[in-house]
């Protein structure tokens, strides 16, 4: 039984190699072949199909590459974050811990904010900071954090700090501005 398993694996590898076109006809002629599926007992497990294995591997690699591209395409970087608290938000939702504001990201955009190793995830539900506030900092202030989130991350509710941001998912809501100071940073083009 051990010998049959080794032959099946060798045949599967040879079949995968043949699919890739790297084995010559002479090499393929001397490659050991797996015994017919009928000669394997049920205890040997299911027969290995090299075409199915190759197709599954290719599909998994394509899916992983697509996920990597999608994640890499979302902006991230270092920005200045300020804090705010408003009774009403542009989205119409009540102000809460996870409320973020950005003039450049669509409403509903999910963003991870990290300050000195501590992180929180928020959702863009308002517009701001204003253009003058964005421009007055050494690194543009492209995001406002709720005072509660700012207090959780920094210990002070009303604060201005450098943070790392990572857009996790684009929202489908309105955008306040499509250009201006900090726009390239917000879009990951800095």
C-alpha cells in the first residue's frame, strides 16, 4: 500500500509537470504511472486527479493575487488626525465612538487608525476637517476622529496627533472634495 501511494503521488506530480509543459516526451515515457483507479482499494483514499489538482492550485493562486491587489490598492499612510464632536453628522447618523470625518473619503468608508501601537476602526460619517485645518499641519490633517476615539487612543479627547491610517473598505456615500491639500495622501498617492 505504501508503494501504491508513492506511485500515485509521483504520477500526480508528473501530470502536473506535464500540464506546465516542462517535461519532454522521453522523460514522460519513463515516469512511473499510477495504477488504474480500479486497482486501488477504498482504504487508499480518493484517486488523485492531476488536472483537478492543477486547476485548484491555479484558482487558489489567482484568488490570492486578486486579494493582494485589492488590499494593496486601498490607501494607507501617515497623517495628522484631529478630534471633533458634532450633534449631527453629514450621513444623518448620530455621533458615536466610531465616527470619523474626512473631506476626501466617501461616507461609509471603513478606516483603521493607529496611534503608538493602539488601534481603532472607524467609519467616515461626516466631512472635515476644513481645507484651512488640513493645510496647517506638517502632515495634512485628512481625518477627524470622534473625541471618544481620540481619548481612547491618546488619553486626551481634544487633540491633534500623527497617526497611521489604513482604508479597509470604501464607502458608497457622498464625497465632499475631490482635490485639495492632502488629497493625494488620502488616496495613497503621496
